[in-house]
C-alpha cells in the first residue's frame, strides 16, 4: 500500500497493492498502522457511511466545524467517481484550491481527508457506491456546505449537467462562507509518538 500526500496538506491518495489470479483478487483496503505513520497520528473510526449515486450526481462540497471536525477515508466500491478535496481552511497555504482523484472498482484506491477539509464527488457511472469511514459521528448542527458550482472555486466537473441536492444547489459560495465566519481555521495536525498506541502497532 502506498499513501501519497496530495497538493493539499492533510489530504492523501491511498493506493493498495492488489493480488490477482484466476480466482479474482485480494487487497488491503485499510491499514491503521500505515495510515497512522503517514498522518503522524491515529485515525479513530466512529462511523461508516455508504452513498449510492446516479451518473452525473454531484455531492458536496461538505465540511464540519472544527473542533472536532470529521476526517474521512473514502473509497468507491462499485462504479466510479471523481473525488474532490477542497481546502476551505482559513489561513491554509492552499486555501480555495482543490485536488481530484478518480476512485473506482478497478484500481480500488482511497482518499483520506483531514478534519477541516471540504469534500465532494461526481458520479461517473450509474449506481456509483461510495463508502466513508469517519472520525466523528454525524452532527447536523456542525455540518456546512459550499456550492460545488461556485465560479470562484471553478471545480472542473466532468459533466455539463451536474445533478445537485436542493441543499447543495442553494449553498453559499466560498467567499460568502468566509464572510459569515463558518469556515474552519488551518491548524497543523496533531502528532503523537506512534510507539504509544497501546499495542495496536
């Protein structure tokens, strides 16, 4: 498994090593120890979600208040999506920038997003099935949305006719969210001595 930091600090592309033969394939989808090594701290799992989307559906850009925020480990288990990480953290050197990774049921890659980062994706196929591992349980009052079609963000969505929820379509722009004071601040990630993980290594 390779874990590579994207252009946005705190976002990682996780590339599994797949073993394939005539029977099918096997791969490690998630490794606590390797991810902890890459992050410098453990990823605590609190909730797992699944979404199924029709082709051209765009979900996001979603983020949560920090603290505590909500880190995510995202994979596509059926079909394909263009996954998007958006830096909405005030004071970040990459504020307002975004990065994309194709997630699909062939390469079986994943994306990790640290707390405070915005997340979105576009379904490239019918019934695109995305699974999220989350560091915190869902807290509606702490959740926020940036309009994924915000022209200032100018995300290069791979469809001329994105299908949005009413909530996402009515969401404020990044500039409006900044003016309203709802964006998280950029904070260096916490680090711990990974030898102190109580025998989990």
